[in-house]
């Protein structure tokens, strides 16, 4: 029994010595691996490669999906900010236009006040699509001093006259709705012709509107009178209804009637008859309008 115990102890010690030797051999610095080590390393690398490829692919796909989702959310946020910016831009342009309109209206108000007129500012509150170029309604009436046949202006020029009045509102007959029974005594300012000669003021009547080219019709001009394109057309005040000197438009073209007895002058309105938001009603009670001879068929 002691022999076998000694033998087993001897074999155990030899095994420990061999194991320590193998460990020392494997951990020492070497330029190359042994064949068993190479086989083990290659096997382990092959197995790792088999399992790592799908894992890397899955990780890449998940990352790409996450990035795509983040990009989509960022694009939605940017789109929302762009929409907000556009809304602010439109609002700014609208406020800028309102400011310009108010400034121009205020300047015109002061101008008419300095001319001894009695201007009354008002806002357009109703404009029917069916009668867009015929009539509109303003927010001032008899309680504000509005009376029928008063001239109605914008900052740019005349647009029409007061047709009907209630206590708090009034309807305005636009120049584009005028005809033979609604006319304005007007004048074409005298200027110089092509030879430098001074021309006399030409008087006539605004009594129509050409819808095709958007021109007012100035009639009653003698055929021998020279009408220069670009000349200013003003109210003459001769009819005793509108004050003198209110801007109406400028000469665009001239044509003879079919009999050659008179000229019809096409006048481009100074004011925009389409886009009207704020107006000024001008009282005719001025010195220039005090001499009435009934020229205006109003």
C-alpha cells in the first residue's frame, strides 16, 4: 500500500512539473505559435467570425433605423419652424403694408386739412364681389358728418363719391361705376407741348369707365386741342359738388369720335380701384367749390 501511495504521489508531482513547464513554455516570448496553438487559434477565430458578422449587421441596421427616425423627427421640427417663419414673414408684410397705408392716409389727411377741406377718415367694411367695381361700404355715416355726393379719396387719389348715407355707414359709388348720369367736372392741367409752348387747361367730364383696359373716359374735348400723354387730370370744382384740385388720374391715350367732332381721353386712375381698405371723405364746402355752375350731372 505504501508503494502505491508513493507511486501515485510521484506521478502527481511529475504531472505538476510537466504542467508548470507547459505553462511557462506557452507564456514565454515567441515569434511563432506551435501547431496545436495555431489550430486552436484558427478554430476560435473562425467561430468568432461566424457569430460576429450577423451581430455586426444587426447592430448596423438598428443604428441606421434609429438615425433615420432621428433625422425624420429633426426634419419635422425644421419644417414646423420653416412654416412658422413663413407665417411670421407674411404677418410682417401685412403689418408693413398696413403701416404704409396708415402713413399715406395720415399724410393725405394732413394735406387736405391744410387745403381748408374737412377730411373724414374711414375704413372699408363691405365690398360685394358682384359689384366690386361699382360700390363699397365704409364705417362712417351721418353721425360722423358724412353727406351724399362728398368726394371719396385714398392716399393716391379720388375713387368715387358718397351715394347713400345711414347713421353709422355710407355706400360709395366708385369711379369705375360712373356713367352719363354720374359725372365729374374735371380738368387736364395745362403744360408744355413738344415745341415748348405753354398749353391752356382743358376742361371736360369724367363720365364713363372702360372695363377692358381699366381707364376712365374724359369726354367733351374739342378736336383741335392737343392733349399730352401723362398730363395730370384733376377735379375742376366747376360743378359745385367736388372740391377743386383733387387728383383723379393721368392721360394715357386720346381718340377721336367716329364723326371727328370731339376727343375722348383715356385716363389711368391715380388710385387703385381694386385694392381699397382706407379712405378719406372730403367735404365739398371749400372756397374752390363755392362757385357752382351745375356742370356735374350728379
